C-alpha cells in the first residue's frame, strides 16, 4: 500500500501529519527546481506556515516543477504529492508527511504551462532552487549569452531554462496589466536576488525586448535570501526507513535532512506565507552578512571536504569531516581563511565554526562527496576565490584555498586519465579535461591555464604567479605521494 491522501489515516501516530486537509489547498506559489533540497526546505517552511495560518493559509499551496527529468514529478503524482521528510539526528530519525505541494510538473512537458502559471493572479510568489549552474552566469555574475541552453531558449517556442520561463511569465503579466509575483531565489549565489533580477533582464534584452527588461527592473521584487540545510541524495535506506516509520506504507520519494534549518529572507512587500512559523526562518533588512558567512564558511569548506575527502578515498562529507587530517585542514581553513569580510564578531564566528563542523560530522547524513563537489567551476569565485583575494590583500593565510583549488584540479587530472572512481559533474568539465590533457605532466602550466579562465576563476589574483606556483607544488605532491599521506603531512604542518 502506497502513501497518498487516501492512506493518510493509516500512518502511525509517531509520524507528524499536516495540520490541514491537503485536498483543500490552492496554489499560490510556483517553484522552479523540485529537487531534494526544495522538498526538505521551502516545502517544510510552507507547510509550517499553512498550519499556523489556518484557513488563510490554504491559498499557499505550491506548484513545483522538475527542470531536467520527469521522474520525480511522476513519482510524486502517484502519491498525491505526499512524501516523508526524514529528519536525521545523530541518534534518532523523525518522520513528517509533507503535503504543501498541490501539483508537480515537468518543466519541459507540453502541458506544464509554467509561464501561464507564473502569470496567474493567484501566484504571488515564485521560488527557485535550480543550483548555481542553472542560471548560466559568467564568473562576473552576469548572464552568459554564449551558453547553449540560453541561445536555444531565445528562439524556442517553449522555454526550458529557469530564466526563459521567468521572462516569459513576467512578459505575460506585463501584457495583461497584472501585479507581478515576488521572485525569490533560494540558490547559493552572491546577492542572489539582485543577481537573478539582472540575469532575467539580460535575457529579456537578448530577446530584443528592452521594454520588458526595464519593466522588470522597476516593478518586480527580487529579495535576497540565504538557505541552509544539508540534504543528501535519497537512497534505498531512506525508502526502507520511510516504510518502517510510516507503518508499512510505501513511499517512492522520501527525502532526508539534518535537523538544522535556516532561511534568511530580505523583507519585501505583498502577501506571503507565515514562513517564520518554522523555526530558523526570519526576515531581515540585509541578508548580506548571513549570505557571506554561509557561502564561505559552510559552502566553501564543504568544497574542501568534498575534493580532499574524495582524494583520500572517503565517500561522504561526514567521513571527511571526521578524518583526522581532512577534518583538521577543513576546520582551520574555515576559521582562519573563510571568515574574510564576514561581519560577525569573534565569538559568533567561533560558535558558527564549531556548529558547522559538528553538523558536517553527523553520521546519519550520508552526503556524497561527488555530489557536494559538482559544478565547482560555477562556485569557485564566490565561495573560495573572493575570500582568498581578500586574504591576499590583507597579507593573511591562503594555504587552505591553495589546497582546495589543487584538489579540485586533481579531480580532473585523474578523470582525464580514467583514474577517478566517478565522473565529476561540472558545466565546464570538457574544458577542464582538455586543459589537463594539453598540460599533462606540467602542473605549473595547467594551473596557470585554469586560473587564466575568467569564466571559472575571475580576474587574476594578487601575486598571481606566486599562487599558481603554490597550487602547482601541491599537485606535484599528489602526483608523487598517496593523497592521504599528502593531507596528513599538511595537517601536521598546519
């Protein structure tokens, strides 16, 4: 028997159920990027909001769109869009049936009609989690007009990218004289609201509609936001645990998450769900300090744990963070380097750093290093090279940044040789593999060639050749010694 509205009454009483009738929900939010993070984060906050608002909350159901594959939309549709959220603490797992999604669609399906849904007057908010690479930005944070998907969307009768869908939906709102929805980016981009606004305006201009671009800039709200929750890829254990906790009901789409939850949203005008009913959500006048702390201290350190951990033969972030060498290097990198320009006092930085390492070590969260390390070329500037640049200008330490970049490049050196146990996912993977083949055996030349690519690394770093030499020296070490030995020696020296 499968989880659905009809079987909700059979769920055992140890499971938290929605405080409303899912059949009475009406859509008020369109979400682009129905993935695991969305289902453990925005859906959870919206469910809490609907429960807290009573009948007033029933107009805040979510139409959620998968962007690349129809599988999840089909799976959720079979279950009336219900699924179990498994909150995994170090010693206990709790289950909640999530029910705030009213409809799940595949963005590329003919009947998805996402632009029409965005333009519907009942849609007051559009949220997005399409990952950093889904915005097709250059290292400078502007729309990459040369990206194949963007070029295709400019002339396609039905857009496939998030930017194309947003532009088409907002064009319909403008044409009909409606009130545009608030567009709320929930991806890890620097100044994500402002960045998304500019990208959508750039897309409209590329389509020859400067008037639409100007209208978007003046009339559409794009508040910044910062999201934080570790959500690993679902696996067979999740399905088994969901069945057990649900009292024997099958769930084909459960999702796991750590107990920690944070959503910091820039204040905006207009109707919204009472999201702050979910602990960890708050509205602030300036998201910047929270965004920078999270992007650098959490996301940047996550990257080091992923790249170095994989080289050390460790499969998960928890294993990497718990490793005596990798964990020590990551903790030092986070606290000494990744705090650059983070406007928190020393006590707050200490507390946040300790909390992050504790979260990383949670053995119940199996966050695969190859997943955390994906799309590095789209993340490197904001999460690593920006604080590295600030540290170089201040004469501060950058050894951890050298190591991170070296480990990232080492992934592609091994991948080019067929010696990496997985294929790294990256929008510039072909370019990186080609560079590794061109400069095989010459690490100095390879690092110089990679860092010369402004689409991946931005402008030249201070004392650029010194940074190239330091990273190349680390690659020499990885070539001549086993990675665990290199990392152990670096930890001893730090």
